[in-house]
C-alpha cells in the first residue's frame, strides 16, 4: 500500500472494509470492556485502496 498509494493502512481499517463486504473475520480476543466504545472510521481514500487490494487478491 505504501509503494502504490503512499500511505499506511492499519489492521483495523482492513477489518472494517472486510466486514463491510461480508467477509467473515475470526473472533477478536481483545474486545472493549464497554459496549459504548467507539472505533475510528476509515477514510474514504483508504477504503478505495483496500477494496482495490481485495479485488487484486480476488477476495471480493
């Protein structure tokens, strides 16, 4: 991602995009203690880059 798009993506960003497309992830072991906790959103430019990478690997 760094070489092609010029930015880093986090595992959280990738997991959010996979969840958006219905790709099943495994159960996370470090869940937040509070149900009201918030996660930062993924910027639209990163979403498009991750979707492009998932298409390249034929995951979506």
